[in-house]
């Protein structure tokens, strides 16, 4: 029936921590700012690319109009959101010289989580009759987050620095009600996922495992999504690992790891997060900021064409490998299954060497700064006839 072999009845995901499903269902935030007069979403075929729209437009659709097509469109936007987090986090991780440092370990763990989230969203989209368009969703840097989430956040690529942690990493993951500062008014990723979960529970669509992928991704076990309980758990994982629960940034179940937002906060503030009489504060053990490669922010339009042929070759090699990653990810949810996903992960490991070499190459016109990857998706070469 699908490439996923028969398995015993087990939970579909390895949980790093567990958030009671009732808390999400009962406490999910409501709407994102947007026009209440948004038009109905266009129809698409079962395997057509879902319509791309902004989160505000999607959340402005009345709940009575949020059917299967709405879910497909929303999940395709979610594909773009999850994909958009990976390049900036990889740049931060690759720029850290000591991979054994606590900061490098934290960022590496988060990159694995984001790959897992992208895989979960892709399985969810396939479950409701869609097909992820991953390469088509590849963002251009610098630029906003896909779908208009976190309006005003400019996601750029750079080596790790405290401003980069604050303005990109923490800004992407910021929850609706941070435990350590005042709530923000702009739309968040968590609000969007809460709306999708509510639509799933209301529409109760028929879910198919055909075309879903089963594999070990980023330290977690990706399994087919077969029922609404699996849907609920999947969305809980994405929300909790990113922004934390409504009461705690770190519920110690399988792994006592803070949610992404608070992990990045520990890097920024240089202290572990601890619960005090005055609430959660960054007052724990020191988190030393690591020695990093000084990758300059990639400018709009990419680096001016380098005169050095070796640098040009590294940039092209990186982008070609990145494009292979995206192509094989598309193939994984187009019938290629776990073999294609394994190929994508293998290609992704090949990104590090040219990236680090770029980060160790001085920019002639910017003393003290180095190049870095641009994460440009190249068109697939035409097949020979």
C-alpha cells in the first residue's frame, strides 16, 4: 500500500518531551492579524501544488471554510517555514570553530529538530492528499519568513554573533507568550500551527499513509501519520520543541532540553535558563560564547562575483549540492521514500566542507570578514532526450 513496511502499533514519534494534548486543544491561540474578507482558497487536485498564501490570509478564512484544501495550502506554507529555518541555523553552527562546545551542540540539536519538523509537515501534507513542493518553497536570503509570519523579522545568513542570535534565531522561534518577556503582537509560527490543529480536529479528514516516509531523522523516528491522535502529537512536537509549552520551556521527560527559543536565549544571554521566585530567568551556569569564523552577512542578491576562481567554484559547488538536497527531498515524498530521504541527508552532509572553506576565506573588500554559503537553489538541468 505504501513504501512504509507494516509495523506494530506504536507511537509515531520519539518524543523528546510531552505536552498534554488537552493543553494545546484548549489553550491554542486564536487568530492572526489579517483581513476578515479574505477570499476562499482556490481548489487544487489531490497531488497538485497547494496554493501558496500568507498566514494572515489563511487564518482570515472563517473556520467553517477551513476544509481539506485549506489544510493543504497551510501545510505547504509550513513546509516553507520549516525549510527557512535550516540555512540560518546551519550557518551559525558551521561558523563555530569548536564543535565540541556546548553552543555547537545546542545548535546542531536544533538543526536536527528542524529537519524532523520539515519531515513531519511533509508527511502531514501527503496524509491529506497533497505533495510537498520543497524546492519551490526554498527561500531567498535575506528576506522575511515565508507566509508573513513574524512580520518585520529579516532572516539573513551570517556567522554566529549575539545580534544574529537575537535578531534571527530567537526572532524566528519567538512564542506567543514568552516566559521571560512581554508577549509580542505579530503573528507567530505557534499560532499558525494551532490553527491547523484546530482545523484537523474539526474537519477530521481521511488520512492516507500512501506516499508517507518512515525514517530516522535528526535524532527522532519519523513514522506515518495514520489518525488524528498522530496529527495532534505531531503538531505538539513542532510547537513545543520550537517555542516551549505554555508553562515551561523544558519539561524533563525523555530529554531535558530547552525549547529552541530558550536554547538560543541561553546562547545570547550567556547563562542557562532557570526557574526563580520571579519566574524563568537566565541566571544559571555560564554558557560561554564560542570562538567563531567571521562570516559576513550575505548581502541582498548574493556576494558580488568574486574575482577568485576558487571562491566562485566553492559557491557553485555549495549551491549545486544544496539543490541536490532539495531535489531529493522532493523525490522522497514523490514515491522515492526513505531511500531518497537518505540520499538527501547524505547530500546535506556534503554542504559542510565548502561552507567552512568559504567561512575561512577572507573577503578582499571587507577586512576581518569571510565569505559563507548563499543557499541558492539552482534549476535542475534538463534531461537528455
